[in-house]
């Protein structure tokens, strides 16, 4: 009887472990999967994001924008871009229409990040 109980406890522990792993992997990867599905489905949504803006001309006119994951990453990309280009760059928190993790167009700038 002791061997059957031991095998049962090992099997139960394995099932609990597999359930825990499946649950945590699902939670971790869900955001990336949702972004991928939205991008493939051409689903557009509105949201606040941090973006790197490139302005050209006199008066400056917005020509390009790039979605960034964080303020620090945006400022790092801005520094690299300014070293290799004569355009004016700024990091800003913007209200934009997004398709996956790409900015389709800017609705308005909410805050300039310095």
C-alpha cells in the first residue's frame, strides 16, 4: 500500500507542476500574442504610448514616428539619431492609433520627455 501511495503522490505533484508551468507561461506570453494577433488582423486601437518623433523642415513638420517600450529606450534612440542626422528629434508621450506595436498616426502629443 505504501508504494501505491508514493506513486500517487509523485503523479499528483507532477500534474500540479505541469499546471503551474502552463499557467505562468500563458500569463507571460499573452501580451505578445495579443499584439501579434492584432497586427495580423489589421486591428487598429487608440492608446497612449512613448514615441520617438522626427521633424524636418522649417517650420518643423512631423515626418516619422517610432514606437518605443520605455522612456529610457526612447532617449537612448534619440541620442543615437541626433548623432547621425540633422533632423530634430523628440521623445513624447502621445495619444496615437496603433496597429500591433506600430504607430499608424499621432492624434496628439500629451507630454514631451526630456
